[in-house]
């Protein structure tokens, strides 16, 4: 009986974790009060790529539905839905970091700028170019008629980069949401978050190479954040997700632009 109760608690924690991830990462209405415990936080972070797969699935359905629509309009629709589903949650982190770095100030001042709710010129410019690059890359991939699996996995791997950065990089300060999450996590959670994508990789082995590229991006982001900020916060995790998605879109576009043969396993 005791073992059954433990299993039941584990299932509940996993379900609550998935709901927490959906509530935190999307604008999908989830009218459920989820407990905020170390166990549910761990499962929530493990579910980040699952939420990315859900976002990607919606984008794939839209791409199918708009097959007869001019490609630029389809690309803009996909980008708009992509941002709408997440509520632009991670774009704020991108703008904060851009303003901090663009100021060319000392470390303490950079942190103060990141906490300022006002958006500066560097943040706005970065936002415009980020969305422009994403939109153009979507347009290019649709034009080349690349298989839509890339649209499924890019949001998932992008969110995994955020999980990996959060677990593997120390927080700059022992306070805030990122630090609270970090206390419940370990390297095991980074690996478990990859399980759904590993299953997909069995059908499309080329996904393994893209996964390695995502890991490289995490390593570079870790070095970048430690060198410039002496640690991370929640904004940096969000910015890593956005940057990871852009990085992966560039890689997939490069693949289909320059490859002379179709990727293996497609």
C-alpha cells in the first residue's frame, strides 16, 4: 500500500509539473491551482520540451492549413502565433540583456539596467532584428519546402536550452525565481527533459545532430553569461530560449540551403 501511495504521488507531481510548465510558458488557460513544491518544480522543468512540442505541433497544423497561402503571409502567421502562444514571455529577457550590454557600463550598473522595467533603444532594436530574422528564416524554410519536423522540434529544443542553462550555470544572486527553481534541480533533470526528443530522434536520426548543436549553444551561453554577468537570472534563461530557437532555425536553414542530399533519416 505504501508503494502504491508513493507511485500515486509521483504521478500527481508529474501531472502538476506539466500543468505548471504550461501555465508558465504559454497563454493557454489552465484553471488549476498547482502546488509549488520541489517535486512539482522538477517535473515542470522536465516538461519544458514537451510544452515546446505542443507549441510546435500547433505551428505545424497552421502550416498545413495555410499550404495554399502565399509563403510570406504563412511565415508571418507562424511567427505571430509562435509569439502569441508564449505571450512573448522570453522576449522581455532578450530586451533586458540587450539594454544592459548596450549601456557599456560596469557590472553593477548592468544589473540595475536589467531590473529597470523601462525598455531602452538597444532592447527595441534587438527585438526588431530577432523577430525579423525568425520571420525571414521561416519564410526561407517554407520556400525550400523543408519537412515540417523542424517546426516541431525547434521550440522543444529551444526550451531545453533554457533548462540546461538553468541547471548547469550558477545564479548570480541567491534570490529570485531562477534561484528558487535551481534549488530543486540536478543534471538528471536535464537528461530527463530530453527523453521526448530522444524518442523522436529514433524516427529522425538527424535530430541528434541538431540536439548536439543545441548543447553547443548552451555551453557558449554559459560562458557568455558567466563572463559578462558572473551568473544568471530568469531573464537570461528566457533569452537563451529565444536565442536557442534562432540558432536552431539558422542551422536548419543552412542544412537545407547547402546540403546536396537530404538529411539521413528523413
